[in-house]
C-alpha cells in the first residue's frame, strides 16, 4: 500500500485565500493611508518628488500583487499565512517542496484562475482535475495537500481524492531518533559530530537508488519539524522501509531511523559527485 497524502479541497483553499486577502487588504489600506498623506505633501516640494512617490507606490503594489504568494510559498515551506491557518501547503507533484520558479509560475497564472471573478475558472478546474489542481498548479506541476491526515475536512469536504507519493511503500511505524530502544538520537555524542556521518553504507546498494528517492528524502527533511511526532515517526519508518526494499540496505544496529535516512541522503549525494 502506498502512502497517500489527502488533497486540499475547495473549502480549505477558500479559507486560506480569504485569510491571505484579509492580510493583503490590510497592507493595501495602510499603504493607501500613507500615500494619501505623503503624496499631497510632496507637491509642496515640486512635481518631480510627487511623481517619484507615486512611482514607488505603484511598484510596491505590483510587488505585493505578484510577490506575496510566490515568496511565501517558495520560502515558507509551501505555505502562506492563510495556508498555515487552513493547515494546507503547496508541494511539487513528485512529493518534494516547491522552489521559487515553481511558486512564481503557479502564481503568474493566478489571474487566469480568477476569471471571470473570484476564482471561477480555478474552482471549475479543481472540480474537473483528478488531483484538485487549478490551472496554475497544472502549469507549475504542483499540488495543494493537507498538513496532517488527521485534520477534519472543511465545509463537508471528503478525502476521497489523495496524492500517492512516489517510491514510498508502507511499512511498520518506526520510532523516532532518540526514542527509547532506538539507539542514538540526532545529537548523540558531544565529540562525535552528527551521528549520520558515522554510519557507513554499502555503495552498491546506494547505487540502486535514484534522484527521485533523494527528492523524497529532502522533502521529508524539509517538512519533519512541522509534523506531529506520530506522523513524523510513521513517515520516517515508511520511507526507510521503501528504501531498504528497493536497495537491499539495512538499518545498522544502534542507529535510529532518521539517522539512517540522513546517512542515505548524505552518502547518495557523495556517490553522485564521484560518478
């Protein structure tokens, strides 16, 4: 059985965009008040100063219009403030986090999704898409998923639509690093450095892994601090089970699951540099 991430529906996304637009509107209100005070005052110093102020104000509005969503999603782990409230995030369809180019691409198409008013095109696209994607998601290859499977759906949404993360095969939940009976945790040993650097894995087994496996690992590392402990432990165990089944690797004795995953990622990158 594959790991399935529940896709965010229209209700969750509406809550997120509503919060974002409230923040957006408040910022525009403040800017408008400031502009209404400053620009008339600058007329006393000549038209050039006032024109410069108008130009700067228009530039700020433009940056807010196109940069708010793209910057938050690219550098906020796929989440704007509204998405944090709704507990959803944007990810790449491969399962990793999105980069700035992908965030910019999905948001440049936002004005098309908005047509003819309040995301009518986008809502229709979400209902017709198998993965709940609006046009911007289709262009950028992104998905909007729930942060946690245990979250209750918003406004009668069901969780029948899910995204199956590639290469992940379900396994038994495995304790987190540092849990009782799992061996050293991520900061064990004041003199030994990061524990994953002390784990040696066979290169032939690592060579059976692919770049997509590394993307899954990096996506997990980027998101794990945002997960609750149970979800984090379960997901780490399932990723480790999938990698072991694919490559023939085994988790060394007295090595925690997350330390093993960190060692796999570190040594696989090194293997790629040597090839």
